[in-house]
C-alpha cells in the first residue's frame, strides 16, 4: 500500500531563481487573493468586535 501524501514538499529548492515562471506567478496570485479575503473577513468583523469591547467596558 502506498502512503498518502497530504501536501507537496515545499522545502526543496525551486528550479526558478528569477520568480518569473508560471508556478511562481500562480503562487503569488493565490497569496494575494488569500490576503484580500482575510482582510475582508477582518473588516466585516470590526463592528462586532467594537460593540463587544464597548459593551464589556460599559460604554454602551
């Protein structure tokens, strides 16, 4: 039976040194999209966080 590989080995050196290959561009695009979604999620939670904080402090 062959072991299941959960993720790719990212510790090996890349064959690309300039960062202009399609794999590098795809990775950079995914990172930008992930960061944008994370910031949108945090921004959407700001009203809840603010109301909870001011409610616990007793300013509401």
